[in-house]
């Protein structure tokens, strides 16, 4: 069952929540291939994150709430090689690369800057075979090209 409007009203009362891999993928995927409601929710969540701190979710997050693959609180996107178990592996990898853990708060701007520094590793370990790989690739290429050198 996809989350209804009431649950989204409730989530609007707490800090925005993102699961680990969405900290990275949200920079490059903006709802393409999903429903219009999912795309609207992506933009709504990004808007909230530009104004307030977010919290790292241990599982389904504010983006999942508008996703048709979320069933009884878990990701069922197994048709595309994901599913909750595989998604949690991606979440753990993203959090390890970014030095974060579930329950941590984060500033979206700061985290976005950190994402550019781990993109090479993320691409190597996580992007291959993802259904969004081709659509994300041009923006990831650009980001990698212009990432600051330390
Ligand atoms: S596919 Fe799974 S992880 Fe991605 S937004 Fe939907 S429910 Fe969440």
C-alpha cells in the first residue's frame, strides 16, 4: 500500500528523512520514470532540505512514501534488482562513504558537497546495473569534472 496523504501530513511535521543511498542519488535523479506524485515529492523534499536539517532514516524515507514500490513500509522494487535487502546494502555503502549513520542529522548543502568527493567510489561500487544509470551519467560526469581538488 502506498502511503496516503495523512502519512505525508505527519511526515511534514518532523524533520525531513532520507535513507543512505538517497543522499547520493537525490543529487542526480529527479523522479524520471516514476509517477508525477513521486516527482512532486522529490521536489518538495529537496525544498524542505534547503531550509532545515534532515535526519538519516534506517529504512523507508520521505521519498519512499510517495513511491509505488513501497509496500507495508518496505521497498518491493525487486523487478529492477533492488528490493529492501539490496537497497539497505546500498544505504549502508552510501553512509559508510559519507561517514554517517542512521539517526544522524545532516545539512543538505554540506552533504551534497561531500557527495562530490565520493562519487568515483559510488559509481564504481553502486551504479553499475542501476536502471537510472544512463539518465544519471551525464550529470555525474559533469559533477566529477568540476569537483574541487584538495
Ligand atoms: S524504489 Fe524503493 S528505495 Fe527507491 S524510492 Fe521506491 S521504495 Fe524507496
